[in-house]
């Protein structure tokens, strides 16, 4: 048994992401003195906070061998529900509770079709991506709802603990909780087994349906929370809140090394991917590279993330062949 | 005797340490039906795969029409006029019959002439002496009709050698009749048919010649008239290893732990009744597909029965899921390690503790990793699992060690009743002996054990009692000593002759 050396550790996907991240931060820091300031980094996070929060729970969904395409539409539906009931005269506090409940209901509805009816999550959540978005647009048309209480608008911006606003604290809390769930809890262990080999889990007495249902309900709830945070940050609600976010979110998770086939991946990988994506976008923005080009660069990074294991295996084969011939 | 169309000469093929084919020879003559028989694992499937270019032989030669050939792909075998049909027909369900028949015809014009296609298809089907509408989608046909389509496909390619691998396994009596009709029509047309079946009565009805193979070796080839069913069975099982798996004296057995009465599940098994005592090793013998695994899956809550009663320690129980089975102290070690047994990408420890994971958790649901490593370590010593690091993925271990991990996983649930399906499939002799030792130790500790095994020497060396299943039914039972290779095999293949009480 050989010990894991520094090189071995770098050979993992997380190690590679870490290198890329360090490189990005160095480049960015060299190009502009403002980059490494606390306020710039927090600002970076703030601009994408809803996506990165949902990326955390999406990590669990994909490790479980499923996918949830409806997250962004649930964000939209929760935000518009919030705006609509608020406009109807209910207090903002209760409106938040109702919006979160809507998220749970959406998640439970997905869970029913996936866990009990056995329909592939790709199909169910694709349908719900359309349906939930439809409801959102019916509730609040393109006018938008504004004039929320001041405390609500400040939720998204005002620092409440040191320099951190509420949304970032939620992110850190969720990060720690999900890290512990995946690394230490029985639930997390079962999650990996189901993603890795569902039949083995079932034959071992694991309640596969219940775990899948829990994950989709959690995904609905957290998406709803993200939707409300989005409304608070921009100070208004429209039917098109979060359109297309699901693709960015899934991109981050896959870039973080979570296998689309389930069973492998870590929260650490997702967090590294989040930092890379944010820093890449920020760096490119500072270097005056347009948004479309930034998106293109991300796409290439994603393809790389899928190809790295293949390239590494090919490299190892080549290495063995070379050694075999000379030795 | 006419010149053979296909000869396999001294073919050898090994997978790792297993010699699947050992200098095996067979030759097929046009216009004959040649039966190939042998136990499960005798190497029949490997032989077909070598014939069809799926595997390449390590040694030996394939001769077609007197010329030596090599098949690197199935296409090359087909080009040499070889075709094979299998137990499960391979048709494209959404294409119609005619399209399925002509799917492999490459040299066709760019545009399909549908009328000609259907006419040709009808003609080919008619040659087989059956009627199937060439316009029906293949998915709407019965299994037997799909098989006919497969045969028609082979004929349309002018196959001169047709390999039929267990073609009757999922057919009704009436459909088997029709299949025989087709086989005879092919013989009359000069095709060499290689007919592989477990059912000896069929072999004796249809075949002209029979070849027996055992452990990858050729045992005998004789005209059917020169051999009896008794003799074939003896040659199938005849081993020179009588002393190697000596029966152990049966342990003291205790009270009845499991009582099953009139258990049935449509399409799988029918009216099954038996009991198992504490400390007893009961073996289910029979051929693959006889319904043995289905009975185990019913007891484990995977595929609950339609009818019947299950009692554990005198209490009637309903077992609706593996979790419920576990609560009753039932564990099932699957025959399919890769797909159902252990998750290869997960660690050895995680695999061992999975069924009992919740018992390693505190109130917060966090796993006590120290306790779980300690238990995994105990099993490493007790079962002699050779793994440098229990935190390595289980897929990095050898097959025998994976098998022990799978056993450890279920022993960790402290079962009262252990169902073990093919306990030693695909592992080497040394690991096999160790698995047998583990099973005997468990029985000595009072665990009731049901073993499903197609490995007759294994059954005979482990069992206190043997139940033989055929086609979903119990067809016989033997008390320890009274079971012999031949008596069990007779019942399993349904050969006429001695049956035992």
C-alpha cells in the first residue's frame, strides 16, 4: 500500500480544481488591486448567491443518481407566490412562510412521480420546469411587484454578521450541514449507495423511495428559499425570476466532479467549482471580456471536467506501454 | 456420412484461472441435428461465443468446409453462414417482422421496395412451415413467434449452421412441437443444427447425434440410438473428484425456524412447501431458471408470493420488503454480486455495514465510524478477507474476497435464516473451501441455512437435505446421504427413471 503523496492528491479532480482556482485568483489579483478585497469577494458571491445555494442541494440530487431541472422554476414560483400574497394584503412574514410551503409542495409533487411512480426525474422535472414556470407567470405577469417592506429589501444586502449578509450566512450554514450529511450521516451514506447501485441499496433494506423523496422535497424547499432571497436582493418580483438558472447550477455541480451517473462527488468539489466559476466570471469581466464569451469559457471547462478521467486513463495506459517496452 | 460443414478442433479458452474450454472438439454435418448437453458451467455458452466470433479461442482451430478460418467478429461468422438463436429472442420490437428478418442484409438498394420485402419475408416464413404475418411489429409477437423470426432471419442469410441455445426454455409444450417442426424442416433442407438443451427428453426426441461436455472437455459423441438417458446423465456429472468434497456429518439440528406452505407466484414457482430447522443446511438443487431464486426472493420480500403461508419460528409473517425480511432475521446473499450484492465503488467497510447502518448511528443520525471499522475488522479476521485497507473500494478486491465481503455484510445482520444463492460462483477453489467452512460454522451456531446452488458437488458436500426443483415445482427431496450426483441430476433434468422420496 503506498501512501498518498502530494502528487496523488493533485491527481484527483478536487486537486485539479484547487490548482485552477489558485491560478485564477493569482491572475485576477495581479491584474487588479481591487480583486482580493473582502468587499469584492462578497460582492462576487452576492451576485450569484441564489444559484450557489441551490447548487449545494443539487449536489445531493445528482449524487443520488437523479436530476432536478425544475429548481429555477420553483424559485420563480416561490418568489411570485410571495409577491402575490403580499400584494393581496398578507404580511411579508407570512408571505415568506407560504412561499416556502409552495416550495415543499412542488418538491413533494416531483418526489411523488419520481419515487413512487418510478418516472425518470429527467422527464418529471423537465415537465415541471415548464409547469411551475407557467404558474409563476400567471400569478405575476410582466409588470412586476415592488414596494416590499424595507426590512425585506435589506435581507439581500445588509450585512448582519460582520461583513456577511443573511443570504451568505444561509449559504455557509447549508454548506456545513450538507457537508456533514454527506460525509458523516447514515442518510448521506445511503444517498451514495443509491446513486452507485440502486438495486444493492434496495436489497440491503434501504428505503430508497423515502430517501429520494426527501431529497426532492429538500430541493424544492431550498429552491423556494433561493427564490425569496432573489426577490429580496433585487427588491421586486417578476414571473421570469431565475429563468435558465438550472443550467448554470447543474454546470457548477458537474464541474465540481459530481458524476452525472450518480454515486460520486463531494460538497468540497461543488464549492471549489462555485469559487472557480465566480472568479472566472469576475476576472473576465474585469478584463472586459463579454458575458457570452465568459459562458463559452465555462462550457469548455465543463467538457474538460467530463474528459479529465478519460485523458488520465489514456495517459496511464500510454505510460504503462512505454514502461512495458523499455523494461 | 457427409463431410462436416463446421469443425471445432481442440478449442481451448480460459478466463483468468478458469478453463472454460479445454481442447474441445465437435463437428457438425449438414442435414443433421446435433445435440450438445452438459451441466451449468460445462462451457456450452463459451463454445457458442467462440463459434460466433464473440470470443477468440486461445488455441485450436475452426474449420468451415475444410478450410481453416478465424472469426474476429460476429459479422465474420455470419458471413461464413453461421447463425445462432438464443433463449431470449433478440428482435427489434418496434420494427415489423419483415424488417426484422432482413435487418442484416447490407447490400440492398437505397430505397426499400416494401412489396418485395413482404413477399420475400412470407416466402422465408413459409419455408419454416409456420404462419406469421410479416407486417406485424415484432414486439407484438409471442416469444415463440419471435424465435421463428430469428430463425427466419438466419435462413434468409442462407445459414448452413444454426446454433439453437436453449431454444425451448421459455416455450409451452405446443410451441416446442412447432419448434421441432422447424428444426426438422431445416434438417431436410441440409442445414446443420446444433441443439443445446437441458431437457433430455427433448434431446432424445429430436437429435440425431449427441455430444456430452463436462468442465470444458469433450466426453463423448454418439448417435442417439447408441446411448440411453441414464448414460448421458452419468456422463454429464461423472467426476473424478469423489473424495474432494466429502460430506461432513450433519450438525445437531434444532426446532423448525421456517415453515413455508403452498407458496406460489405466477410464472415463477408453484405450490412450494418446506421447512428449515435451526442449524440445518437445506439445498435447493435444479437447473438455472427452475424457480429456486424466485422462492428465495419471495422469502426476502423482493418479489412477494401470490399465495401461501410463511411462518418464522411458529409466527405467520408477511414479508413485503427486504427491510421487513431483515427484521425477521432473514438475510439473502445474492447470486449476482455485481448487480445486486455489493456496490463496487463504495468501500469495504461501508458495504459490510450498509444493512445495519442505522444501528451505528447516534440520535443525530451520524455514523460512528470507529464502531463500524471495528466490526469490519472483526469480519476481516473471521472470514479471512484479504484486503490491505478496508477503506478501499470493494471493487479493487479479488472475486473471492468480494464474495466474503458480501457474506460479511449479511452475517453482520446476525441472521436466523441465511439464504445463499450460488455461494461460490466464479471464485477459485481455495476461496470456495473457505466459504464452505464459513457456512458450516454458521449452521453449527444454529443458523438455519438455505443454499441455492447449481454446483452439484457443492450441494452434496454441504447439504443435510436436498430439494430438487424443476420448472417452478418441487420434484423431489433427498435426506443427506441418499442424494447422489445422478439421482439429483435425474430429477433436475426430468429424465425418466429413478426418483426418490
